[in-house]
C-alpha cells in the first residue's frame, strides 16, 4: 500500500469526480484510476462505485476513507515534527474560518507567520462552525475559528476574543445615529448572514429575547457581501464590529452600535484534542494564546 494510492483515493472522495481528482493530484485520470484499483485489489474490497462516472463510495470505501485521511495526516505530521525538532517550522497550515472571524484570522495568521517565517498558510473562509469542526475531524484543517456553542467531543477550544454585532448603512444615506435598539431591527429592511451561520443564530436568539423577530430583505454567506449591500444605500446590514474600520467612512459606510441589549459573540480557536498534538496546531495555539493574552 502506497501513500500516493491513499492520497488519490481521498482526492476522488473529496472531488466526487475522477477527472477533477486527477487534476488536483497532477496526474492523468488513467494513472489515478489504476492506482485506486491496485489499492482495492490489495485490500480485497471495492472502494468506489463506478458506472459511466463516479457514483460514490462503497460502504467499505467510507470506512477506508476515515483511515486514509488519518494516515495521510499522520505522515504529514511526522514530517512537520522532524522539521520542528530541527528548529524549522515548514509546510502549509490550513485554517478554516467563519465569516465573522476573518478579521481575527488575519491577525492570528500574521502572528503565526511572524513566529515561523518559513510557514505558509491556506485560509478557507465562509465556513459555518459545523463545517470547521467537520474539516478538523476529516484532517482537512489544522485549526479553525468558530463561535463555540457547546462542548464538542474531540475538539478543544481557546477563547481568543469576543466581538459584537453592529448595524452599517451607506455613509451618504440618512444618519443612523450612534446606537440602535435591538428590537428596532424588526421594523427595518436588513441584510444578515444566512440562518445556518452561528452569528445569525446568536442574533436571532437575542431578538427572541426582546420579543422581536427579524424580517431580512437579504441573507448572505459572507460579511464582505453584507458590507457591499449596505453601501448601496437601499438597506442596512448587521455585521461584526471587528469588520468595520475605526473610520467607517473610509469603506463607504456609517455604523451604529446595537444596544438594549448588546449582542456579543465569542470567537474561539478550535483544534483536535488528539494526542500527540501536531506541530502546526501547536503553533496556531501558541499564537492564539498570545493574542488572547494581549487583549487581557
């Protein structure tokens, strides 16, 4: 059994297409398919359901996929551990982030790269908290920023900061004022994150707490989209405070704080709690602790 065979198999499961998987692995489709057939022969079971095209994994394939991802991750961690022991942190750290955590992610990754100049970063944004956890468990992410909801088995959290929601509108429009009561959002045409996003759920829960309900005009999957919608002047958007610069007019918006009550959102770094910890996850952990310490 070769590591490349496992990598090709994982690529097919991820892409759900032999051609795209081959392109992602920089090999021909025939070479990739033959490698997977050899893996199936060695294991003695079919892993992929084939018809005219990819039709999914067999039940045996689903079981093998879990181990293949773990074996690939362990091999990667072994190389990282050796480089770390030599005083060099190299490779690519993969970090998933929720829409309201992008600003924090930028600061966190700057901290990581300053401490480890040879390290590279792959930032995957626009995820839900659930997708971040899934990415960690499938070994496709080394760390993630999310809104912690409850204790999640196998996942450890480090609270890095607490953000708050604000309202933004076009800077050329009617003045918003310095504050907006939370309940008043029920009577406004607002743009908010999609219902599956934890930040939206926090907002909905807060609205229910004051006996009100949102009636969104637009739902989006990114904070960048919400800011762009606000700049049109047709409506206002609810976004995390950290995504709006001190000089809000510099990005074409004005900002009002949500009060009575404020709506706060904890943002935590999540990593797998498995031991031994990988050097990459430890590096991100250390950077998160430094950022959290400065805020205190």
